[in-house]
C-alpha cells in the first residue's frame, strides 16, 4: 500500500518545502501570503521559481493521469503569478480533460483578458465552447486564432468539428482536408473526415476512410468506435458489432449499438453531429 502513495506524498513534501502552505486565496481569486515573506528582487525570483516548480509538478502529475492534482497545482501557479498565461492554458486543458468545460472556458477567458491576441488561448476557448454545444460562438475564436497564429492541423480539426455541428459538412471537410495536407498521417483528422462524410450520407467513402484509420497501428478505441458508428449509420450493424468486439466487452456491445441506432434516427445531420459531440469533438486536443 505504501508504493502508490509515494508520488503524492513527494508532491506534498515539495509544496511544503516551497513554503506554499501559507499562501491563501482572496475573494477575487488573487494570491495573498498569510505568513512572513520577502520583499525586493529576491522575493520576485523566489515567486518565479515556485511557479516554475508548480508547473513542472502539474505537468508530471497530469502525465501520470492524476488530473485533479494537476488542476490544483496549476491553480496555485496562477494565484502566485496571476498575469501569466501559461498556468491558465494548462488549467483550461486539464479542466477540459475532466469534462469541466464551463470552468475551462472561464480559465481561457481570464487568459484572454491578459493576452487578447494569443492564438492558443483562442483555440482553447473555442474547443471548450464546442464541447458546450456552442459551435457558432466557438468559430469566432477559432477564426481569430487562425488569423493571428496560422491554421495548424489541430486548429483546422477544431474548425471542422464546429462546422459539422452546424450542419455545414462541405466546409467542415475542407478544414479536415487542409489539415491532412499538412499532416497526412493524422488519424483524428481522417476519422473526423470519415464521420463528416457519413453525416452527409456518403457512407461508402466514409467507411473506407474510417477503416483506414481504425486499421492503423496507432489507432485507438475511439477510432474503432467511430468506424462502428459509421457502419451502423450505413445499416451494417453486423459489421459494426464485429468492430466493437475489438474494443468492448461482449455484454456492452448491444448497449453501444443501441446508442448508435438512436443517433441514426436523428434526422438533421447537424443535430446528429451535435448529439455525437461534433465529428469527433472528444478528440479535440487542448
């Protein structure tokens, strides 16, 4: 039992060693030291060191799967350095990972007040709004991010998802295709393009693209579920069940197929995309 507790114990020890236990939060969300502190350059340097250490600890715990602890660490870093954008970016991404999209959007909005032109902040806020089912508002921030920072494959994927949720599949597919021209092996872009084609009724090409993604050595369970979903939309439930057997327990397959069937019965493609969460919205990277 001692082994699994060591990483968190080590983190707490580090925090105590940094002297952070005496730092409290004021009602407006800023940091206020409750114990004796230093003034002048030495205090500023020490504060910067603490923030850097907290960020490293947050990254370490996040990589280890402890998202809740990482969020606490990033929040503490923000309190110590409220005008820094980096802690807020990581905080927003971590909150999104937990599905706390409203809080994530709040973190990105705070970062946007600090640096209104930051494309990563705009992209993060756009992704949170997509997850909240607000694609039209999301596109305002995603378009601004593209204008200020250029459209990389991640941003193009997000823009495609937003357009799919609006039922604008032709536009969505142009963004996915642009992303694939920059990164031809991106499985998320290809899987999202497949789902977008399926949403507009082009099941043949959708299945071809989805099979290519699902068969790739780096394919995840999400890519295979997307293939199963597309097969269900094409009335090929038997093949869909075969695909699901590679990622689901046998007893869970009927429930998953029933979910896909409910989605298939949604008549408007944009509404169907929104019910899915967009064409692969859970795969949007923050």
